[in-house]
C-alpha cells in the first residue's frame, strides 16, 4: 500500500460509496455533517428535542461560536427515527450519552481499509465536501467562511478549494471521471 496523501477530500461520488458501506447511525451522522457543515462532535451532540424543532442554534464545541442549523424534512425524519431519549446519536451503552467521535472514525477507518483508500479519510472530510459544494453553489468565499464559522479566510479557501487541490494531484481528473 502506498503512502497516504493528506488532502482529506473526496469527491461526492466517492463519498456516496463510502457512506453506503458505513453502519447506519454513523452514515446518518456523516450525512448531517454533509448537510450542515457541522463538525462531527457537534453533530453527535444533537439532542432529539432540537431536531424536532426543525431549526435551531448550535453552539460549536471547538469555537464556542453559534450557528443556525436546519435539516431537510427527510433528514430530520431519519434523525428522529434513530433518536434515543436524549441524543439523536446515542452511545452504545445507554441513551443518556452521545455516540463518540471515535466510534464514527473507527467505522470510517474500517471502510477506508476495505476500499484500500490512499487519502486520509476522517469525519472532518465531510466538512470539506460541504465547503466545496457551498463554494461551487455561491462562488462567494465570504459566504462559505460564514457558513463554516471560520475566523480565517485563508483556512476557508483551503476547504472551499480542496477539490481543486486533489484534481491537481491526480493530474486533472474530476468527479465525473471517478
């Protein structure tokens, strides 16, 4: 097996295959991250009562910044169908604690090994996919920066243009060719 590249970005088509191979709860957590741009720790901390509202505010654990969150009706229904007594993504021992980030990462790592992926795949990869999609939709780096709650425009640019970095490493191959 070759050396892993550090891009941590996968094209949407690849992500769909990866998600399909995950355990259902982990897949759903990553789909919420893809839909909202939230870090996986913030997704796993979602409470069922907030998701029932359909729209709520999350205080991000890493930065302490607040972010308005909204899920599609379909994603909201799937989250509520899975929800435990407190958290949407309950831990394995009881419903009173959320699933851990490590549980999601282990499942992703299992899939990465099965697919023999050479690029480092982490839950944070979903946040980069979200950033790229938002940048392609708006072509507005400031908007993406606000959506990600980034302080630095330079960091946002790395996220929003992650697909271009990977294409360059792959010699111009795009999502449509994967």
